């Protein structure tokens, strides 16, 4: 095979067969819905909605009762002023359950399903049953074309052997007076779109199933020495502790029959325990209070609630600076008020400090007025009030059994992208006249999106056989 010294050939696919434009309307609609442009628009809209769900407060899953949900939405909308009502009306505070988001996510899944079908059909056609004639009917729509003028004596055999030596899979046939050669660059690159599209579809299915079978409880307050029973899992109770260096770093789950498991929060405040995900939202100071009579007997305490129940001890949490907690000592007709301060440097307290006051019912002058910054025992008449300082945490608890399915989908998508970048796919079609002497070979290249150097490769390939010929 020798180079030609003739003038440059015109880079045009005119010698290729004319494509069939009489496809069925349903097929054209199918391909239009599965196009890159439609996918990009829908994916951007879904991504923007998911980003909004991370930045804006969302209705907790445990507010399933209509009254509780309406109250939460009204309180949340009030935080956004005049726009709050409109935002609540369009469902931005409950995105996962809004009709428009579900319709958008369903449309994305439908498009991915269409693209998966196209990717599978394309892979079977290219890897199992490559047809040069079918490729020739589509080659005019391919992005890269070149014409090579050369002198040869062996027909298309030399071109095919060169491609095989470079690792291409080659299939040839004859049509009219030409040899049609279709060459496939990479098996892995052809399979990659199946993995990417299938993986993203698995992720969407996992998220949808997670909404059906999973559950979430938000804003559970845990303090040392207290347990909280999970409403969605009545056989399990959570407890936090111990308080180490002023922080709760461990959380335990009790499943009855003395079965207990403990896990430590990560630096980001996340933990997983037996399939249950925990996220530490906030923490702050807490006080455990109890009272004893002159003989050391335990006195009952009551919270200031509509229907208070007596308890030998109470755990008080202070979730806001300068917040106040009030409780009663019924046997002595006493009312206790405890106010939390982050610090009181003017009184010599550099850390969390509590102002403890006790009042006789109907009186304004306190019987007890003291500042404490840790564990303390205070005298109130003949009785003693015992205080034990600690920390509380607020956690969100969720259970999502489909999380492994989501991770599997993400792994498939990442693997597909890696294969596409490692071995990009590409189809090369050659139309070689079955003549001797000076001939013009028409070349068309259909590269994958990840083959960034396709244009340079075609330029170098044509330069090997025709020094003056360049691709368009």
C-alpha cells in the first residue's frame, strides 16, 4: 500500500448509502424522549429539586398525622415570611411526597429505561451481529468523515489488517462494487452505557423503595440515664452516654432480653447501628435533678405539664441559650426554676452555668437563689436538691433497607464511567472500491463521548495513507 501524491480529497460522506428516514413515528418519538437533550433537562430539574430538599427544611416522616403535618408546615412557612405560604403550597417543604416531584422522578426513570433498552440493543447489534450495510445506512449522521486517496493492490485487506493490529474488531461485506468494512474499537466501551444507565436506574428504584418501606423519626432528645422508645420499632430503645469530656459520643440500642449494642458517632455526627442510621443534629447542657427529705427519703418531682406524672428524678434539657425549665416539688408546695447560661464571666463562670431558684407557692421571694456550674447539692429548708450536670443530644433516626441497592447502583454507574474513560468505544466504517490502482476510500467515524482524541486519531489514520487528506 503506497501513499498518493494527488491533491487533497474532499471530506464528504457522499459516497455512502443514503440513510432511511422513513422510521415509524413511534420509533422517532422513542428516540426523541431518550435523547441526550431531554435527559439533561430532566436530570437538571431533578437535581435542583434534590438540592432544594437538602437546603430547605422537609416535613419529618414521623409527622404523618394531618394535624401534626399542618402545624409543622405552618410553623416552617412562617420562617420564610410572605413567600412561605407559596413555598408550602407548591410542596417545597415536602418534596418527596409532592406530586410534581414524583412525576419528574418518574419521567427520569422512564427516560433511563428507554435509554437502557437502546443501549442494550446497540450493544447486541455491535458486538454480536455487526452489520456493515446497516452501519452504512446510518453513517451520514456520524460526526467525523474523511476521504483517503491511495494506490493499492490488495483491495481492503491491508486496511483491515492494520485495524486488527491496532485492536479493532473488523467485519466486512460487499455491496455493489465496494467493500464495506465496519470496525469496533472497544467491547468495554460499548458495554459502559449499559452499566451507567442501569446503575442510575437502580439508584432511582432504591430511593423509591426506600420511601415505601423505610421510616424516619426526627428530633429525638437523648440525655444520660434516659431511654427513648422508637415509635416505628417498639421493641427497640435508644440511650446515650456516657458523658465524656462534656460530650455524648456513644449511643446504644436495647432490644430487650438484655441485648444491647453500642456505636460511636463519627466526626461528622453520623452513626449506623444494626441497619439504623443516626445523625446527631444538636447538643447542649442538661441537668439531672432529684430531691431528698431530712431522713434521706426520695421526694417525687413533677414537670409543668397538662397532666404531670411524679418521678423520683427528672432530666432537664436546655436547647436554647438562657432557656428556662420549671418543675414542682408537690410534697413541699415548692416551684423550682432553672435558667441556663452559656457562661457568666462577670461572676467567674467561664462555662455552662445554671441559676437555680425555689419559690414557695404564692410567694415572689425565692427560698433558694444560687448559681452552679456543675454537680451540686443545695439545701432548701430541711430538704436537699441534688443536681448532676451533663449533656443532651438531639438525633434523627432513620431506617432504609434499600441502601445496599442504592450503593450497588452507584457502583455500577461509576464502573461504567470508568470503562468509558479507560477504553472509549468507536465505530469506523470504510467504503473501499473494489478496483485496482488509484482509489478513493470513504471513512466515517462514530466516537463515544468519552473518546476526546477521536478527531486527532482519524487525522493521524488518514495521514498514514494520504498525506494531504484530513478529516472534517
